[in-house]
């Protein structure tokens, strides 16, 4: 497969690297695309050193561009005609140095190979990792399956051996009693001693087999409890904070049940040995040593039952942000399960639930239930508590405990630590505490974790942040998006893998140039995406986490009207905006952005409808939609067409009403302001103010408006004129002018800029809100403005 073809099939993260590569000056991506076959066949390395050969390739390149231009003429692709003609003009500067052009193309091809090799290597590593993980999982499952089968075979063999031993003992007892009844023997004492030695050897063999069986059970129990069950508990902990880990208990249920059956059978064997020993015992009887085996088997079974009592579903509220965050006086549910599934235990084990008994916190609701198979879809022994209510109010961590009284009074299972809140406004901070604990804690019962919370390494934190989007929307964060977040947290670093962040900085301290924390900002975006942008996010149309500087780098080489969607960094509760590229008359790229849209805006109009109907008021008040291509080059309607919901009048249930459409319109003031200032060459600030003042007064007279300004603390009205209060009137005018134009004059003195800025902040909201229909506008400052129309 050709190199360019392979590059186009890469994952989006590597495609992003390719787009960034061709955002550089040099070889345009259009030329690389349309001349891909020819470019890859040429010997650019030789051309970079051979001037004559480089000149030949240079001429052929221009000819190919001419041919491509002719094709676009025939196909009536006006835009591509313009681009190809511009590319050819740019290449003509290499006419005197074709070797430099060859070297540049060689460099681009080398970078392409690096991206391709990196992608293939990562793909191979991921594939091998998945295969290795699958092989390990399969191997471990097969190994445990073989061990369980071996235990069952040993139990069956022991059962058969025990039957044979019982028959042999009965035979010995019969013959011994027969000899006693006859009272004589040809060889007195020889036959009973021979039978006794044979019986003794069989007892020793059976006892040794029991010891080996208990050793195997102990080893297997260690693997299940300390290995498989511990891994499941860690997977469950990760799943609580968004990881897509498998938390199914069916396989563990089979293993624990199988091992428990073996141990129960061993106890039956030992009880049978005790019966046989009661019928016949003698000096140095090996069965007299079976007491320690009894204690060992009971200990193994008791430990197994304790370990098998787990919390299958962690505490959660029906409408909560996530599990492990509970609100006072709000119902929550939690499910406990016994992995040892004996049918005879159905309804025979009672489970009680409590919260931090030593701290005297109460849980209302049904606090005692029986383990039953009826409440489980897979037939497991579970106790599902669905209507519990917590009464505690605290910001600390709490543990919910479950206790059973099935001949094991201390058999107990505990949930992961939960956070109790008293108001829904605390849910955001409670959820981040749950995330931090389950991300970093090595002890599931450490309720004092936040007394000294550890720092989070960036790789672990990045994975957790990606899980939040993956669990909420079905699509996680890509590497370039995580890089932007890392840059926001740690500034520019060569390697973020070594960076760490503290709990306080992540969730308590405000970020730079903002009055909210990083977590509040991130969670606000996540909530907005889940509520308003989920489908667009899943389809990969929202670049999202990208800095303003990178937006300019990505768009400056793109076609006019190319836009991308990014999240705002300055809105607390989440905002999304779009930036697009336009070109000045000098063919310089001009990247523009619209004011971010919040959840409130998106609740009124879906974001795809905003993109579809967005209008920009250009010169002469002509509306135009500047959004044409979604980055990198997808036509807007092709990308978002499936989201459009326009219906004709006949399809509407309200045919009798005139159809209306709510759209967002922005006004471009850049040209207007430029005209005002470009005509001024005087650096004197006062002359600039007077010039603008005269323009305003002329306009006022044409509109027949009269302005009067007076202090609020005086009852006498007095009109301020240019002669009587020149400075105050100019300050007022400049404030109003800057509110309208949304900028300050370039030659306006710095001191006056600061004073005017104060008026702008006070006047902006009122002027924009009230407009022409209000006769009086009050400011919070020291002046009152009266407008008569």
C-alpha cells in the first residue's frame, strides 16, 4: 500500500499529527494528496545533492501542477483552481535552488514515515498487549480450571479410598472376632497382626492424601482470595470512577463454590475417620493425628466464607452523579453477595447493614435481609438493599458494613468508602473526593485517607479523566486533548509522565486567571457535553480541549471558512465555541472566534442548529455564515447534516402559526473601527478625543437626540458642554463609544483608558440590554444618563 494511502487510514490521533505536519510552510497538503503517486516514486535524496536532477524534477512538478489545474478547470472546481495556481507561484521561488525544494520534500516524506512507523509500532504493542492479556487471562482461567478439576478428582479418589478402607476395617473386625470365637489358630496371633499392618498402611495412605488435598486447597484459596478476588475488587474500584473494567462475579462464584465444596467434603472425610477410629483404634494409630487436620480444614473454610462475602454493587443514589456519593434523607441502594453458592443456604443466612457502628451513624430502612437467589439474575446468593437512607452529615469518608450470622459471627463485608452530603450542591466536590480516593488509595477501608492525601501522577490522572468522558458519553479523551489539559495544569514540559499534582491544586485552588478550580471547570464541560453535545462528541466532531494558540496553528493554512469546535477555558460551568479562519485582502489568515455558548444557550438552540444558522453581519449589514468546513476539511452539512431537524409546515403540529427561527448573530466591528482610527495620524490623545466627539455630536444632531448629564448627588440639573466640562463629557462619550465598538482607540492615553474602562464595565450591560426603547439608563457610578428620542 502506498505511503499516503496508509497515512489516511491512521487513527485520528495520528491523523492529527499529520495535519500539524502539513500546517507548516513548505509542501501544501493538497499538492501532496493530488500528486501522491508521483512524489513517492521520485528519488528526492539524489535530487537534494544533484542540481541537474533536481531541476528536472522541479520542471516535472510544475507540469504536474498545470495538469492538475486543467482537471479542476474541467470539473469546475473554482476554489481548487485558485489554490493550485497559488501553490505553483509559491514553488517558483525555488527556480534558482531546486535542491532546496527536493530536500524539503524529502524532509516531509521522512516525517510521514516516522508518523507511520510510530502508529504501526503502537498498534503492534497494543495488539500484543491485548493478546498477552487475553492469553494470560485464558491461561490463568485454564490453570485454575485444571486445579479445580484436579481437586475434584482427588476428592473422588479419597472418597473411593475411604470406602475401601471401611470395607477393609469391617473385614479385619469380622475375621478378628471369628478367631476370638474359635479360640485357636494354626499360627496364633499371626493373622490378626497381618491384617492390622495392612489396615494401618491404608490409614496412613488415606491420611497422607488428605494432607495433600488440604495443601492444594490452601494454595488454590490463596490464588483466589489474594489474587483473583483482590484483582476484582481493584477493578470494581476503578469501575466506580469510570473505567470500563469487567466486574462480573460469575467465574469467581464458580471457583469459590467449587473450592468450598471440596473443603466441606474434606470435613466429612475427617468426621468419617473419627467414626472409624471409634470402632477400631490401636497403639500408634495414624488417625489419632487427624485433629490438627480438622482445625486446618475448618480454618480454610471459615476464611474462604469470610472472603467470599463481598459488596457486588457499591452504594449509589438513583439520580446521583456517581456511586459512593450519598445524600442525607435520600434513598440509596447497595447489594451484598456470597460467592459460595450452596442451595441449602438459600434464605438461611441473614445479613444486616450498618454504617460506621463505632461512630454511631444510623441507616434507616430495611437493615436486615436474607441471602436469596431470587433477587439475582445469575442465581447468586445476594441481599439487595434498595431503600436505605443515611442520616449522617459530614464531609468525611464512611464505610457501610454487612454482617451475616451463619455460624460465622464475624463474617463481614464492607463497601468502598462513601461520602455523605446534605445538599445537592455538594455533589460535585463529593464526587471528586471519590475519584481521588479510588484512583490512589491502596486500602479500601482507609477512611482517614484525606488527612494526608497523596499526589497523583499525571499518567494515572490522565487515565481517570479520560474515564469520565468514556463512562458518560462513550468516547474518552485522545492524547492531544490530554496534552492540552496537562499543559493547563503543569505549563509546558518536555515529559508530562513525571509530573504530579496535589489534591488541593486539583480541586481546591483556583486556576490561573480564573475564580474556579480545575475540577469545577472540567466537570462543567463534562456535564455540558453529556447534556447537550453527546452525539457530536461521540462522532469526534468536537476537538474540545485545544488551546487558543494551537487553534491558530491548526487553522492558518486551511481554506477560508474552516472552523473547529473547542471548549472555553474561561467559563465555570462549561462553554463551547467555534473558531474559523478568514483571509484579509493581503491574503493573511485571520482566525476569529465567537463568544462561547453555555448550557443555557444550548438548551434553547441545539449546537448543530447554531452552527447551521450562525450569521455574521459583514459590511453593509449583509448577514453571512462564515462556517463552511469542519476541521480539517469536512463540508459543514456533510458533518452535521444528520443532526438537522428542520421540518416543513405540513409536518408541524402548529401549521396555523408563522414559522420562526431563533438564531445567533454576531456583528463584525473590525472594519468600522479600523476606518475611524486609520484616518488619524495625530499622536495627541486629546485631539483624537475631540475628533471623535465632533463625529458623535454631528451624528446626535442628525438623529435629533439630546443628552443631559448631571451628578446623582445634586438636585439641580445642568447640561455639560464641551466648554464647561470637556473632560467629563469626553469620558462619557468614550465609554459609550467603546461599548458600541468593543475596543479602545489605539492612540488613547493609558491613564484615560483605565478611566474609560471603569465606565465601560458600568455602562455595557445597560446599554446593550435596554437599547433604544428605554428612556432612562442608570449607572452604578456617579452620573445619571437620560436619553430622549
